[in-house]
C-alpha cells in the first residue's frame, strides 16, 4: 500500500534543514519500500505500513529535532483530489489552489478565528480533515492563515498535490 507523508516546517529560511537523501534513508531504515521524495519541503511517497509516530521518531533520530508529519494513504489522497471544490481554478493555475491537511479536528473557536479573517478575494472550504484554499493573488499575498485553527497543519499547492498523486500511482481525474 502506498502512503504519502508530509513534513511540516522543514527547510524554511535555512532552519530545520532536512536533506532529502537522508530523509529517504530514514524511511528505508523502517523497512519501507519504493521511498521517493519530492522537492525540499518534505514530501515522501512510500510503500508499506507506517504510522505517524514511527515516522516522527525516525526523523528525530536522523536529524536531531522533532518534525511533525501528516500521513495519508494513496486512497485518501485520491479522495481529497476528487473532493476539490476549486477544480476549474486548479486546472487554470495550480499555484493558486492549495491543500491544507489538518492533523486533528479543529475546534469551533479555531474555525471562527479563520472565518473572521478579511480574506478579500481568497476563498476556503473545509471538507473533513482538509482545508482547500483558493488564492487568486497567490498564497504569499493571502491573509488566510490555517494556523488560526489551532491544530497541526501543512499546506501544499495543487501542482505538488497532483505530482504526489502521480508518484503514488493515484488517478488525478
């Protein structure tokens, strides 16, 4: 079974540096197969069974600092692609649609904090443990901040979402 692991907060501004070859080795040391990394933001596709705690422990052993991980199966990944409420925008420009995965259920207060943001032209839709963002002026210009939810989050643009699906052998349409 293929799984997709997303690491949060690595290789940002020269902090919490994680080399992708060493990350691949840490996953392989757990007995995982077909380990592939994608870009430097901590995206890993692999075969085999692993849970979040095992992955986080292996990463901390390898790099000396804790790194939160959000884990989804290939089947879950396919579902979140099919559930995208912004398919036309994603097809037009995958850098304007983002997927924020939630590590836990947000509280109503957290959702209210996100709703209270004057986000201008930006839109967001929550579907289960996923927040879909459409930022027509780019995420860097957006006032939307999923961290307001008060739970572990990690965000990837739609291009990355599709690339990870392809790496995992998941249909994207």
